[in-house]
C-alpha cells in the first residue's frame, strides 16, 4: 500500500453528514510511515457526488487509478482507519491529485 492508492474501505454507519458505508478512498498516509507497518492509516473517502467545496479534489478516471467515473476526494472527511478495513489497491491517483490532496490537508490543518 502506498500514498495515493485507491482502496475500498468499510467506513461503517455514518452519523450526520459523515461519509460512510463501503466506498472507495485514497490512502493519505505517507509512504515513509507506511513502511513502518502501522495498524491504522489515514484515508480520504471518495464520492461520485460533485459539489463545489474547496476541500474536494476531483479525480478523473484513467488507466492508472482504476476509477470508472469522475470522483471527488472528500478531504475534509479524512480519518484514521484500521488496515484490516482496506482492500488491496485498485490503482493510484497519481502525483497531481496527490499534491492537490496534500494542499487541502495543509489548508484544513493550518500547516504552512
């Protein structure tokens, strides 16, 4: 598993406007940390519902990411999940979307 990989995750039953149920997500844990074989990782849920939120990153389907339709990374809903909740990777979002996700994470968390 690597940063930017797209996996299927069971996020469970949502409360309020949380992303929930079984859906695709982007791994947002750094590769250096993943090499330590953590028991949890940070994931960003995907949706096919498009809204114009500044915290959403659109990802177009291509041969590398394995998506069938344009999806949006719900970066404001990133969360820690157990590795056991994750399927094998079906693809990777690539460097452009990865950097866009990192930029939104930095904005949300107030990192410079």
